[in-house]
């Protein structure tokens, strides 16, 4: 994988949907655990409780892949009322797994002390 592909892989996945339901009803579907379990895969949630919540507007959940390497991500659900009484639902899925962090290469002229070791 080259640096360009790695950079693309680290970008968030953003999906937007226009729903006929009012924001209050959509909020119940994503914010109330009993309702949420009907459509969101509960076994992949790393924590049943949200990571953060702004009631009626945004909620974030931590998720973990069900298969190796079990990468972790955060999924954010944002609700905005639309002009016809429905809801614009924005879902942002971002990988947050520390194992994906890449360290930038060191510069050749970084002025660090060079240490050579004898074999």
C-alpha cells in the first residue's frame, strides 16, 4: 500500500439520508437501546452506551469489527430537521484504531545523534 492509498483509507465514510420521519422519531431509533438493537448490530458495539451524546442532535458509538484484526471505529449519527418535517440523517464512520496511525518518516537531516553499534 502506498502513502496515497493509506491516506484514503484513513478518511471518514460519510453517508446522508433524507427521512420522512420527524427528528424525534429518528432519535428514538438511534438513542434508545431497545429500539436501536432492532436495526444496529449490537454484537459489534464495543460499548452499549454512547461515547458522547447531544440529545436530539448527535450521538456517537464506539464499534469494533467482529473479525480479526478487530479494528475500532466511531460512528456518529447527526440529525437535522429538513424543510418538509422530516430529518436529514448524516452518518459518519471514522476509523480510530491506534494501530492504523502511521509515523511520518524521519528526515535525513534531522540532526539526531547517530549511534552505531558493533555486532
